[in-house]
């Protein structure tokens, strides 16, 4: 059933995130502050777009969370730094394992996108911009990397 699939995917996502957190904890990476600030700015922009869609403002959110603007910015900077480190770790593991996105992998992703958007594969491909293709390829490589982490994990219950 759909509910079981969603539950299994959520459990898989949690496992992957926990494993990635374990790997990241063993590594020390200095992330340039400008990278953190740039990524945090993108996160804030996306978050505030979502707030507007929900009929909220940043100030309304701050009031609800009993936060000041400095805490708000720090929250997103912390999240940005974590995401950058995770990305760097995954990219390093992918490079070390020479993971690539094959034509077959790419076509499989197109099929998933076509099914999700209820469009033909040809229509999805026709709409792809170069950066979309790069994002799909990067997504495939990240999935392979996370699968490697899961497959090689020793999980204690």
C-alpha cells in the first residue's frame, strides 16, 4: 500500500541521515564563512517563500517561535553549514568510489519524474535545462553513495 511505501521510505531516509551523521562526526572540515552565509541566504529565501505561501511573514514566524532575528539567522547558518559538510562528505565518498550516473541511471530517473508529474518521458526530457540534467546526475550519484553507506553499515539494534 501507499502508506507502507511512505513509511518504509521515511525509515530509509532516517537511516541514511543517521549514517551520514555518524560519518560526518568522524571528520573535521573547515567551511569558509562566505559559503555558509551564501547557502544560509538561499535557505532563508526558500523558507520565506514558503511562509508567504502559507500566508505568514517572517515577523509572524519569529513571534510564533519567540525568536529574534539573530537567532533566526544563526539557525539557518547552522543548517547551511551542516548541509555543506554533508554534501562535501558525500561528494568525497562518491569520488573515491568513482560513482557515475550511467545513461540507464539517468533514464530511470526520467521515468520516476515522468510518473510523479504524470507526463511522458519525452515531455520531461524536452523541458530539461542543462542544470536540471546536472541535478539529476548529482542526485543519482548521491543515492549511490548513500546506498554504499547503508550497505556497509553495521547496525546495532
